[in-house]
C-alpha cells in the first residue's frame, strides 16, 4: 500500500500499462495491461504518482478502490 499525503489534492486515474515484453500479446494487440488505478499528487514542485490497485472498466471503481476513496475522504 502506498502512502498518500493527507494534506494534498489527489487525482485518481485509471491507466493501462505496457509491460515491455516483446512477446506479450496483450501489449502488442491492445493498450496494455489494466486498467489500474494510479494516484497523482504534488510534493512541492514535483508531481508524484503511486500505484493503488487493479481497476474495473465495467464498474468504474473496484471495491478496493472504493474503500481507499472513502478512507481518503474521511481524513
Ligand atoms: Zn504486456
């Protein structure tokens, strides 16, 4: 689990990632693996990002993600 800052505005994004393996069919024929949830926030002047978990393109948010969002909102 990544440490999300409690005093920063955090943006959540669903993204696909390529594993980089030349033999990987998923990356060659599609947009990559995923979707996975990533969090983005500012740390001073730097933009930081962290992997949160696997998403679901059908539901929009996975149950795991809902828990994380609730926890972030409760802070
Ligand atoms: Zn791949």
